[in-house]
C-alpha cells in the first residue's frame, strides 16, 4: 500500500514531514499537530494558490489556539526552507484571531483586498441604558459603519426579530 501501509482515502491529501515534540498533542487518543503548527502548514501550502483561504485557516486556528497570528513568523524560523514560506508574512498581515467565522474573514478580505482600510473586528457598541454591548462583526467606528455577516441561522423568525431589534437600536445610536 502507498505511504507505508496506510490506506488511501478519496479527497484526503497527505503530507509528510518532521515534527518537533512540542508540535503534537493527543486528543481523544489521536495524535494531532498543535494549532500553531497546523496554521503554519496551511498558510504555507494555501497562500501561493489561495491567499483568502490561507487567512481563513490562520484566523480560525489562531482563534481556537489562542495565539497571535504573528507567532507564525517566529515559528517559521524553525523551518527556513518550507515551500510557500515567502507568502507567510502577507497571510499574517491580513489575519486576525478575533474573527468570528470563516465568512467574516472572507468578508473582511473582500474589503481590504479591494483597497478599503482594515475594519475593526468584533467591535463592541456599548448600550449603557441596558448595560450591555452589541458586537459588530466588522466596523469603521469613526464613521459609525457596522458590517455584519448573517448566515443561515439568521433566517429563523425568532432570529430575524432579534436582529431587527439590534439593527434598529444601532440606527437610533447613529450607526
């Protein structure tokens, strides 16, 4: 069997490489790469062919792993000959661990890659009367512009009503 006795799985692409002991962890008995190593590998492999999806991967893994995307640049010092490493700084420059979802990352990149300034991510608009905050996916606070990505879960009637209340309050506050 190819790959040293491992069976091939349709749609699965396997890459082999050396891993340092601090780059792996066990999860339910399965040995996995730690989030920073997975983010590094995905950024280097994806960036040359799909910059947006490389940033999506880094955003998600940095958020889950609790690390700053800039950590990938330091991590890269371990592997100076990695293919795709040259694109890493561009990915890191566009990444943001605060992104709430892959679609929010894609929406942010539509704005930034077309020349708009980088928006704030997960921006809180304070509602002092109710002692809470309304969080915007993306915002240009100096202009009071909020941008939201609404996935399919926002189409349910109870969610539509809640969102309408949020948006009405935001408009009343000048957003």
